[in-house]
């Protein structure tokens, strides 16, 4: 079916510098995943700040157990589709598993995601030395980077499953050090996933760059969810940090608008969506 051009009211385009300004002003940043043009139009209409084409598409679109089989071609395809549904919302795309295994491949991935698919920023997991080097190289080539720390899904086998990170003091200090390292390497944003709320608060206070939480507590500079989790349609058990916004709202558009409103007001997440 043909997707009509976005009819949402025009607003100021969200840029990487604007996200920094939002943190400085205490304005919470709203991020949500999208995988196609139709969902992208709903994010745009709701005024979502950042649309993320996540490798979570492996789980919720492709039906895979992990994100690891997702390829760069997959992300390029879905990013280009989402780009066609956006105007002001900033578009971010994941660098998939092993596409960042060295600087040359990370640059290739960044070039395709930005130049070919239309992303404005790429997201890269971890803070290993080669990742820090890749962040620096991408930024040096004018490709903004969002780091991703805590529960990083591409490390699922290393973690022994999707386990909450940073509960012990030593582990928390390690994640804080990683946050400072990715910031120093040039990252403009950080997604922090699956950590105790106290650690989320600490990272947001310690870093100059905005920290976007997903299961990281209410004190982050913004929140992100997988859109299928937000709609309650992901098969299996819904993650603790998510909420079914479709229930009681009647439509996809209303559910996404309710999420955006609750993030901005601080009504989401509540303690039931957080880890101690």
C-alpha cells in the first residue's frame, strides 16, 4: 500500500547539537525504534525526537532469538524505509554485530548508513579499545555517534543471557568509566540499557552528553523503547522496563503520543519499570 506523505505539522528539525541543548535545558529526549515508513510517520506526528532503526529488528521483525544475525544490508534497507517517513525527527541507525570489528569496517558501515540510507547518526555498542577507535574515526569523518552501554544485546553470549548489568560496585564503576571513555572518544549521545536506576542517575549526572535510558531509571536525560513493546505486540513476555501504551489509548498514533507525553513529563518510567 502506498504511504502518503507525512501530514504532521512542521516543526524544527532535531539535530545532534539540539539534543545537547535539550539536556542542558532539562528537556527529556524521546526516542523510539522504527523499522518502516508507516511507523515512522506516526513517530513524526507524535513529535518523537529520535527514531532508532535498531538491530532489535532481528527479534521483532525477523523473529530471531538474538540481534546477532542482523546484517548491515538489513539495517541499510530498514533505515532507508524509515527515512522516507520522517521530516524533523532525527534518524539513527545501529551498526550491527561485527560490522564494527575494525575501523575500516566501521567507517564502511557508517558511510552506508548515513550516505546511502539517510541516517543522521549511528549507534555502536560497547567501549572496547577498537570501539573507542572506531568512534573517533567515525566522528573525524563527520558521522555522529551514539554509544550503547550496560546490557548490550550484541554481547548476549558473553553475558550469559539478557542480564542486568552494573549491580555490583565494581561493575557499576566499570560502566561509569566506559561512559566517560566513549564521551572522550567523541560520542554525542549514550544509550544506557538494563542497569540499576541509581547507576542511570549517576551516568546522566556525570556525563556532558545526553544519556538515554532503556531500563536505566527515570533520571536519564531521555528514554527509548522498542515500538512493538510499547504497543504490546512483541511475542512472549514483555520486558520489565516497557509498558503497553496501546492499552487504553485506542490507536497506534495515540499510544505513541502518550509515550512521548509521559517521557517528557516524567510520568514514564515508574518504579515498576526500573531495576534496583
